[in-house]
């Protein structure tokens, strides 16, 4: 297992199976602080914006995206308010989830070029959900 801190809020965890010669890479974007409003995807502006996050180079071929999820802010709903009686969640957001999808259907993975070895990275520009 290999852990790489790509950015203050982004981590990549790589696990390799030598018997099958396969690797799984998990990339997680933490939510310890709220980004500026103009960078948040909403129902009316379904964009993934990864400004300032450097590319993640993965050697070899990516066969599929096993799982990807993005939180999208709903239009017109109030922000989170903690309930004093029970554990409650974010009613102001919805999760957009995709499983076992081809690379072309990914909302956050982008393959810019193939020169010698394969260069792959996560989008650093706007991309619609």
C-alpha cells in the first residue's frame, strides 16, 4: 500500500496485487473546509472544478473506474443545521455516484495524451457532471 498526498485536500492510495499484476488507485478529496461557492458543483451548475490540484500520473492502462462519487449542492436549500436530539445529515446536498464505468463516462478522470508511456490525470479544469 502506497499513500501519496497530492494536494492539501487530495490523497491517493495505491494497492498492488503482484499475483494478478493489477493495481487499484483510490483518490479521495477531503472536506475539512468548505471551498469557495464558485467552486462548488450545484444542480444548476454541474461542474467538477479541481483548480490547483496537480495531475496524478498512473503508469499502465486504466481498465475501468470502479467507483466515483461527487457531492452536489441542491438549489434553494438551507445549509446544514445540527439537530440536538439525533444524528442528521446534509439535506442540502445529493451524491452523484457511478460504478464500474468505462473511462470515457467518468466525470473526474481525464486522459490527455499517450506519448511513450500512458499519461493519465484527474481533471484540473471544469467538467460537467
